[in-house]
C-alpha cells in the first residue's frame, strides 16, 4: 500500500528540457502542448481541475477505478486526483523510442533540499480524446504509482538507479518497486497525453515544481524533430469537445512560445460559426488579459494574438475549436422499408438526431451500434436509446412505431402472441384485413380493433400458413393513396 513519502533529490544529469514556461493545466481538455527543443519547463503544480477526468475513485479496491488512471488514493483516504495535477500533450515528430524523466525539485526550483512532492504519471494514446479518457474507454498505456525513492519517475531508464522501466504490477496490495515504465514506440504524427500527479500534495493546494525532460533513441538522434514543436505553436491546445453545462474553459496565452513576454494586452477573437469569418473581439482576464474564459454553450473557434516586448506578433493561426454538445434529442425515425411492401419483405428504419455530435444507437435493449440504420425491426412499438459518444448524455428509451405484420403468432394460451393483426394498423386510413385459409376460404375480417385468435366458428384452426389481403390508405405527398398487400403468415400451436 502507498504511504506518504518525502524524497531527497540530489542528482542532476545532462539532458534537455521542454517548453519554457511555468504555467499549468489541471484538466486534460486544456492540456499544455509541449516539445523537446531545448527550452526549460519547470511546472509549478497547484490548484484543482474543473473536470473529473477519472470518474469515481472512492473505493481503492475498485478494479475499474484503478485501471482508469493507474493513479489511486491508496492508503490516504483524503487524496484527490483532481488536485495538484498537470496535463500535457505532445505530438511525435519522428518515429522511434520516446521516454521522459520527471525530477522532484524544491519550491525555489533547485534540488538542494528534501522535496515534499511524490510524483506519479499516466500516459494516454496514441490519438485518444479527453472524452475517451474521462469515460474510461481509453486507459493508460504507461503509468507508475510507486514511491520515488530516487527522486525520479518516468518512462525508459531511471538515471540514478539505471533500472529499466517495466510494466506496473496491477495489484493494490503490492507494487513492482520500480518507478519507471517502458519506453514508448511512437510513429510520426501520433498524439499522446501525459498526466503528472503530485501524490504527497494531492489532498491540499500546496504547489510543487518538477522538471520534465524527454529521452529515448529518437530524441537522442535529433531533439528538435523527435517531438513536433509545431504543436506548441498551436498554443491554445487541441480542439475541445465539451458538454452543455460543463464548467467554464479557461484558455491561456501564457502557453505560447512567448510565455510571459507580453508587451500589451492579448487580443482575443472568435469565429462562432467556424466559417472563416471572425465574429467578435473579446476581452480577456488576468495578467495582460492573457486568459479568456469560455462559458457553455458558446461554441466557436477562438484565437489569441500576442505582442511581445520585441514587437513580435505571436498568434495561434489555427485557433482552438470548442464545441459544446447537449443531451441527444431524437428528431425522427424514418421507415425505409416495411414488410407491407413486397421487396424487401422486412422493416428497415433510420434514426435521425437533432445535433451534430457522434452518436451510437440501441433498439429494444440490444447492443449499441454506430450505424443509425436498423434492418428487420419487429413490427409494432419499439424503443431506441441514443448515446452521445463524447460523453454528453444518453436518452431514456424512446418509443417509435413500425407498421407491419407479424410473421407468426401462437394462440396456445400462454399469454404471448395470442392474436394476429397488422401492428400499428390504427395509424392508417380505412384499414381492412381479410384472413383466408390456403384454399381461399374467408376466415376473418379485421380492422383497427382486435385481432384474429386463430379460430373459425369457435373451433381452433390447425398450425399452418394462412393468407391475408390488407387494404388501407397511406399519406403520400399530401394525398391518401389506396394500397393493397397480399401475403401469408404462420399459425403455430
């Protein structure tokens, strides 16, 4: 089990650093873009995230909670992973081996003290979204929750102990006693999220610094290209998908290559429709108006323009697209085909949603599917559930009606399928159904009320196929069109 632990950090080794500012982001969706071009980063980790990136962690023994971040409360019941965490994002520039070192520092940025931090980490990717992380469809591919007795943790090889990284032991009662996980083998263009968590301070707001460096064969080959620094030029971060009603999103221009070198106020603007036309100039907040707070449901592409002390204009040319989605709303269910038609002899439907998010659908308690078209749907009353795959909500079962006929019925007294009629017949104009035996003898005439119970003159008819002629009117282009269907169904006893 974990216990609180203070580490003595007394080693410094030659390496290069990343993205030189001390700004910090405690939420995945506003993760700070970083790269390995020789600039120094000394994050000062404090504060709390607005979004719960990990779900419920109240039970340390909960396997799902454990796997969802490799970062758990352990023996300290007061720990909170949403306090004193830092989120970063990087994009691989070249293929090869990538790792990193996280080194504990003193609060003054040096190493000549007994740091009180206890750093853990988790790496997600490649190319997953923050929504995937929050709903735990994306689990960490690298992580560590061990006590850092050398003052270092990370991916690759511990620079003090020379121990190579190994996968963590996923057992809440014991660990692998190794603070390093294995290298990443990356491909150009892949995006990875890195969470760094201060375990010793994750139940209060006392800030702590650390030093982050990249390592690995691809980094040693060329530190300027191994991690794609153009991502840092997109300093507002990757596009954000959020849900209506979510906490405010704070964008920061301090994540830019200019850092705190801001001569005047930052100029913020927004293209609400994301159509290439800037709609408004906005007023920022904080130091030199370097931050802008986006509130729900103000979707749009946001831009920041910075003037440095050297007169240089720094601008995230692509901006950041923030899209708020609400709970899915069913627009309509369209009947593509029904078994009242000769070809095809089945009921096919398509579901339409009022919204532009990514959805999945399940009908009648079945499995979810991405395709909104369902084939061979049973006639009568059905239900559909719509789930927003971005995590913005799921509907209750919603009813829809498919007009069609059952292929069989079983009038055997068990209370199920005891009568036969056209399902949804009451929605049609002037319906009439005529049931015949195989010789063409009329057995029953039906309308919108009731159904055939499988008898003739009070005597049960045998198991067999029976024929029917269905006459009805249907709306087409504002007019009622008379239609007829002749086919058969089965009586089973």
